């Protein structure tokens, strides 16, 4: 089984982001970049499948700037076999990314695609579903457990009412949720080995895809500062303020 995992370059989750002075976006100058946390979970799940003998090859793919090679190298250090970078400007829309992944799925003969359910920068939660629709493949979104069984994959999904288990024919698309696994750290020997693993670089045009985004950012603003809290003398005062000022009861 050949597994494709998505790897997106985003601002490190532990970095406090800054908004540009003109409100056009987030200031990435000197910002620490990393693999999107949900993509890390996808990489870990693919590697575990390979270690269990269920997958023969794990391919890490990223659609983004040349610097995204850094995140692909991290995936290779974690255990992926090779990488593919499709060079694109920042801000490629979800549909364009899904079309690129579709072309790679068809070119490589992929049996299973594992993607993060969403990225922490745009929070669109769209690429996995769009890819499944474009490829006409079954999908298991928000996966908190996945097991390969007799040529199929059983996926437990996190839903509003609890959990739902679905059995999917392969090839299929899975998007990962937080409880699926806990990503490992790359060891120094594996980081050194990753430098020798191949990364194929191409453009969307090489795959016959035009990168067009139909999403326009109107403005970006930091969250409003929280107002200071107040102390009340009694429960009666608290109830009065909740009822008459906050109007929440």
C-alpha cells in the first residue's frame, strides 16, 4: 500500500503571531515555521502503518514556497520515504491544493491519503473533503482511530454526538483529529538520514493544474483586548449583573 501524507508549512503553534500594520495578513518576518500540527499527526499515522507492515511507502507532499522543503525534510526524518514539493505562492486556495493532490494521487497510484483535518493558519477544513470528491473516493474525516483490515480501512470519526465508525474501501481519504495519535520526535540519526532522501520538485503546471484562489482576504485584525474583570460583594450582586448587564440569564 502506498500512502500519501500532506505537509503544510505554517507558523509554529507556540509562536505569538503579529498582524501586519496595514491589516493585510500575518507578519511572517523572522517567524518560526513548522509542520501544521494536524499534518504531524497524519505523518505519524502513516509511519505507524508502515511499521506495522500495512504500508510499503510513505510519500510526504507539500504545496507551497520553496522553503516548504524544510517541513518535508522533517517528515522524512520522522520516517517518510520520499517527498514531493509543488512550488506555489503563499495563499493557494483549498480547491487548487485539492486539484494538485488529485493529480499526484493519480500519477503515483496512491492507495491511501492521510491529511490533517485543517491547518492552524486558515482553518478552512476543506482540502480533504474536496480531494475525496474530486477523486470520487470514500472519506473518513476527523479520524480518532484507523485500522487497515482485509484491504479496507476502518475509521472511527469524532462527531458532535460522540463517535462514528465507518468501513472504507481502498483507495480512500482520511483526515486526522487530535486523538488519533501523539507524533514522535525525530532522532538525530534520522535527521541526518533524511538529508539523503529524495525530494521531487515541480510546479502545478507540470501536473496540468492552474493555481487559482477564489478566496480574498478583506482584512486581518488581532483579537480585541479583554476588559478587566470586577469583583462583586455577594451572589445576589453577581446574579443581578449577569441578568441586567451581561444579559446571559
